[in-house]
């Protein structure tokens, strides 16, 4: 017994199983972000001062720039995946959907590159 419609059987169209990978990646980024968010919150709350110099010095020390870059990239990736699902599900016109999906990918890529550049610039300037 098949749950596919007669037209789907005739055209040999079934599930592409493409959404499972997307679902797993979004869950994996969420799980990875949980401890990173705790680390970031705890690290920033334990700073002795909250001025630019203290945060810059914190970013330039130890593993902080690496973990901060990973956190930013994962957060943007997670947001990109979530917004992609919203666009695919709720934008009815294919042309608008395509433009919004491309815009989402472009903005997410620019944000990730800019954020990593900013973290590395502050971290390397603070180390010099």
C-alpha cells in the first residue's frame, strides 16, 4: 500500500528526503551553540570592567577569539537555516521566494565574514 497519489506514482515523484539533512544541521548548530552561549555569557559577566579596553584585552587572550569566531559563525548559520525554512514555507510566489533565499544567503555570508574579520582584527590588534 502506497500513500503517494496516483499522479505522483505516474510521474515517479516521491520524497526527496532533502529536509532531513537541513533539520539535522539546524539541531547540531543549536546543540553546539548552547555551551558556547554559556561560555560567552559567563566570560563577559566575569570581566572586571565593561569598557572597550577590557573587552579588547579579553578578546586578544587565549582561545577567546577562536571560540568567539566559532560562536558567531554558528549563530549566523543557525539563523540562516531557520530563516530559509520560514521563507520556503510562507512565501507563496516562486520568484519572490528565490530572491529572498538569495538575499538571505548573501546577507548571512556577509555578516559571518564581517564578524570574523572584526573579531580577528580586535584580537590581533590587542595582541600587538
